[in-house]
C-alpha cells in the first residue's frame, strides 16, 4: 500500500532525475549521466541483526526507485536527442534497451506487474522513436585514402560538396585539416 509519503518520495526522486536531465545542455550528456544512474545499485553493509536486514531492504528499495525514475528521465532525454548517424542511433538504442531490460526483469522477478508493464511500454516507445529517427540518417563508412589529404578535396570527392568538410574534420579529428588521416569514419552520403 502506498502512502502520501511514498508518493512524495517518488515525486522528489523523479524531480531530481528530471533536474539532472534539464541541467545538461546536450541531450547526449543527459543520456550518458542517466544511463549510469539507471544502472546504479546501492550497497548496504551486511548485518545479521533484524534492523540491518530492514536497512538493506530500504536501501534496495531506494535504489530501485532511483533507477526507475532515471529510466523515465532517460526516455525524455532520448526524445530530445538527435543522433548524428544511423550507427549513432543504433548505439544509443542498444545502451538504453539494456538499461531498461535489466529493470524490467527486476520488476518481473519481484511480481510488480504494473511496473513491469509500464517499463515495457516505455521501452517500446523509446525503441520505436530512436529507430524511426535513426532510419532516416546516413550510416557511417570507413574512408581510406592512400596518403593524407586536405578535408576540402576529400569532402568534394565523397559528397560532391566541399562545404561538408567541417563534418569530416569533426569525425576524423585530424591534427590539422590539411592532413586528414588515411583512415577514418564518415557519413555514407
């Protein structure tokens, strides 16, 4: 049975995770932080005393609440995130799905059917959203050249558009744009 205090605690934890998400200027940072929070498990000191067992139960429940609230905020961060490529979308999706699957399994093991259903529904929504947006993006390919070349001619050769040199520079991270590495990842089109 939940009480007003339980609801206040849950609301406070959700406000905390949402504040963390909102404090990140880049949704990618929010996803990274919330993923680590969504997989965090607090440790309780082992004890044979009855009060020690109660403390361990409380610590476990608090960690569970924090992880589940972090997953809700993670879903919001994913909705704001703009993947840079198809591969980026797949990578984020895999990380998010793994975090959700662990907590979904924990809810199922604890016979928390409503939580299980809610987390599955939220996971499905996030997966569909990221997959749909990622499918519209170009995939990454490995570009290999026989010798270092400047970013401008490489962009023109790859895309027929020298203005895309900045994207190549940001992906390859060369020492200097006139000397691009001989192998790096770039957008396919």
